[in-house]
C-alpha cells in the first residue's frame, strides 16, 4: 500500500539517523541503497523495506512488531544481517593486523585497509578480501533444533562464540557461528550470496521459523542489554565508560598494545568517569536523549536507547550517569515530554539470556 | 473564527506525528481535510454528529458542544501496536493544535495535537489498562 510505505520510509529515515555500521552509511546518495542478496526474498514475504545505514532492509514483515519479538523468544526468528559485510584476512601477519585494530568490533572496512597498507609498507604479509556472502541470523530457543535437521555436525558440540564450516540444508561452504544479537541461543550463518535465498527458504520451511526485521531486532537487543553503535557507544565512549571492560583481554591490558590504551587502561582502576547503566521505569516509555536526573532534580546524564519491553511490560532503557549513581537499585528520575518520572538503575540484561554455554 | 467552537473536548486519543528522533518531522498527509474543515464546525442541536478529520489523522466528532477525539484507521495501522497512551488530566484547557499527549508503540512515540480548543471533560480510562483498543477500535472504544 503506497501510503503505508511512505510512513514506513519515514520510520526508516529515523533509523538511518542511528547507524550501527558507522563507516559505510550516509556517504552514499540517499536514493542509492545497497541491497542484500535477500532483497527480492524480503519483498516476496511482505517485508516493509526501509533505509538503514545505506542499506535497504526490512523493518518488519506481516506480523506486528510485538508478535515478531515474542516469537523470537518463544520459537525462533530468521534475520537478514548481510549488511554486516564479511572480510577474509590473509597472510601470516593477519593476527598482527587484527590485534592492531580496536578491541571488540572490527566491522569497519576503511580503517582496515589503511592499517593493511601500513603494515604492508612495513613488510608485513597481510591482505583483505570482502566476501560475497550473505549473513543470516537464526535466533531463539528452537533455533538449534531447526538447524540440526539440516546439518550433519552435532550442534551440541558448538557452544556460544564458536564456529565451524559445514553444509547447511544442502548448501556447502557455510560457516555457522553460535552467536547473535538477541540474547537468545542461536547462530549466524555465513552463506555464499548465490545460495542465500535457497538457504533462507529451507529454514523458513520449518513452522518454528518466522522472518523478523529491524524493529524486532532492536527491541530484542535492548532487552538483552546489548549496545547499538551510534546510540549507546560511539567514538566518544571508552569500553570502560560503556561497561564493556570485559572485552579487553588480560594480556592486551598488560601490554597496552591497542588504540587508546593509554586512556583506557588507567580508567580501569579509576571511578572518575561516567558509566553506561540499565534503567527500568513505569509510565511513559523512555527514549534516546531523555534527560536523566538525580533524585534532587539535577540533570546528571541522558538516555541513549529505550523502549517498552514486550517481554517485561515495563520500560527499559540504557543511558550514561556518573559513576556514583551507577549502582543497581539507585533511584533516579527521567524526563519525558517535560514531566519527570521515577526510574531505577537496573542490571542488564533486563531479560535473562540463553546463550548455549557448556559447563 | 469558530465562534463558540466546541466548549469541551473529550479526549479519547489523537494524532500521528513521529517525534522520537531528530530527523523526524510532520509532513502533510495526502488525504484528510484541511484545518479549515474543522473550523467550519458549529455547535447546535440541528447539527448531525459528523466525524471530521485533520491533517494529522485525528478525527473529531461533536455533539452538544462536547467533542470526541480519536485517530484514524490509517494512523493506527501505521503506528503499530499501541503500548502506552499519555493523556491529559481532566480539566486541562487546550488550544487548537496544542500538543496534549502521545501514543507510544514499541518503536516510536507519536504526539497528539488537539484539533479543537476547549477543556478536557473526560479521558478514555480504558486505555490505561488496554492501550491496544486504539488499534482494535479506533473509532469507538479506542
């Protein structure tokens, strides 16, 4: 329907203001959006396409946002995350290249290429190649069971954050990684672009599986306490401020051999800086940019992400506050449309996660 | 213009204008009546209770100087599942086009703008427990 499309494209432009892949986004012309290998597949399944970080992606399909979200937590959902391009790194110095990059998220391509050239100029043996692969995320408590029917490998032996190459539903050369961004058990499957639709269709044959888009993806990750780059963390936040110190390896902390180490490592011992915290509250939903206030009414920070939680039926949010206000249970105030309402600092994840971790 | 427009407004729900991000703005919709159509409303016993629409997808129906406000079917469909309604307190005085509340979906908030000037005499209390009524019954119960 044309009109629904124009409203949804405004939703899309809102999403575009919050890119999660900062490098490859708004530099391209507004009308030239990249398409993933599943573009036609999305349209065929009723996907409402929006512009997101320079890509045309489905924000939702025929189900409502809430139903799509809940289905992921109760069954499983299939997401197209091919906009997160995959790169193969070659050469015996490839580890050196990886370690010279920012700890944690290494999705940006441009800095990689500069770094590659820099290392090559110094005589290192390293090269990059962007792969012509799609990336499908299958997430939810029944994801493993759905996938098991199409692979020979025993998925019980593939725990959280491990990866293996295998044939999936007849498509060879797929890399399956036990990870995702919803807080649920699940996998991300890297599949050659030419076979992406065939694989997606095979997965969708199982009645447990439903397609889900960006809307559900955002509310799921927020319930799981996971950051949206560009909102919750950006070039102005350190891992310590972002409550992400766990990403810094012990050896790397000691060696201080990563960009920003001289700023970040001292922060590990200090309590001087702001911290990213979770907030819960009743009343009006709290969204990005809402001011956070002390109980006395002084502005002490701001919300960076927030939404009504479909699972908890409360409002959940993330924001930054000074260290002294960051303990779970601390009562604070949040301002929504010029009215203040009480909020509580809460531990994240807001909804318990179900990562498949072997004991 | 409207002489004694509508003296009181019974706010049920309201209009659609996405506000939650810097890039959002209110652009005029392709259908719906101009604000002038609302102004043409006169009170009087002979007047049939007709639903009038604003540019922002609200509707208003007046009867005996009481106006009832809601949002259109197109608006509720575009908004998606309403999970929270922010409505004014009874007794609040509103001016036409003044923001008086919001409807929230999981993804975004949409502000409500009063199509009329008047005083709020009643709010739809059912929406506190059941905000989904806006989607299920946007012209009656929601």
